[in-house]
């Protein structure tokens, strides 16, 4: 049974607290497993090796790239977008629709894909009260006892808007299908290491990408659900994932994962891990569930 969407209750769940402790150990340099990468993307930064191995989260972060750019280059773009978004939100400025459009286009890799156009059109159609909707969404994400029912229709949450919210609030995780795939893979490693069945509180949903890379962390015994464009479902798991990563970063001792900048680095590490999830070698034969509160 999934714990209530309350921060203290969720993080106090036995399975969740033990996974947080393991995740903190991985942040501090313990190997999470052997992850061999072969990058098939056409656009890569200069000097980027297509084949490499990352066994720790920090190694995965150090290999970050996206859309032909290294991490620091994306950080500069994000900072510019964040400053414009903050100004437009604070003044409920007419430029809010434009900055959200720019953010959504950046989030889609500069490609005018269907998700981008749907999100852009939604923002334009709600221009008159867009600032209010965004601020209400941010208030829900900031709450320790969030009520996500407004995401059933009034508010919006998907792989594009998760980046908008994260730029507006630095402590929020940009949870999308690739991040969910990475978290699911880490939960899989945790369960198989400890011979556990999957607790529903750790069933982080994933989504397939546009390529043929595997994003499904499931095994015969450990089944992870898909995001499947369910706004409230997505919002609730964005919150849970943020609580887990925040607690793990706080528990870790390494400097690289500390503060707002540290959360962004961990997010980047997950983004890389989620590029192509290793297929399970074989299912575990037995498992036991941790007790839940």
C-alpha cells in the first residue's frame, strides 16, 4: 500500500527510508552497478566518447551531455531562463507566456514536437490567469502535505511542464520518463541486492523515449508502471521523487550533491543513467517485502 502523500509519512516508510540510505551511499561513491553506455545520438559535444562506463552516480554526472552541449553550457541556458521566468512570475508580466514558450522549446531539445505544441497552446489559452496557475502548482509542490487533485484538469503536469516548474523553484526535481527510468533502475538494483520485492512506494514510473533505447527498468518480479500522460499521477511521483532525492542528498556527505546545485547535478546523473536501462540478466528467485508503516 502506498503511504499517504505526506512528506513525513512517506519518508518514514520502512522501504523508502532504507532506499534513501542506500541512495545516500551511492551519492557518496558506492557503485550502484556496472552500467556500460554506448551513445547513439548524432549530435555530441566535441571530444565526447560514445562508449564509456559509469558505476557511480558522480561518474554518470561527469558524463552528462544533452542536445550537443555539456552540463555547464546547459546550466548557463537554464540560469537565463530561470531569471526571466522569476521576473515574469513576480510581476505577473505579459512576457510570461513568451518565457514559458521558450522554456518548453528548450525542454523539447529545440524541436517542435507534439508535446511542445500542446503545452504551448495550453499556456496561450490560459494567458489571462497563467501566473496564478503556475503559482498554485508551485505551492502544491512546496507543501509537505500536497493535494494534487487540481492536476486532474485545472493544472498541468507532463514532461515539458516539469522543467518549467523546476526552473521556477530550484529545489524541485525535473521528473520525466527518463528520470523515472533511472530511479526505477536504482530501485531495481536495491531490491535485487537485498532480495526484496518491489514496494509500491518505490514504484517510480517511467516513459519510453523517441528512440529504441530501453527505458523500462522492470523485471519479471519487479514491475514499474508508465507515466502515460496522467497529469496528477505524474505530479504525485514528481513530489515523491523530490522528497527521496532531497533526503538522500541531505544524508550524503559528498560535496558534489549538496544544495540546489547538488540536486541539479544528481538530476543530471539520473538523466544519463536513464538514457538506456540495462536489461535484467535474470529474475530473482525469492523475495521478501520490507514492512511498511
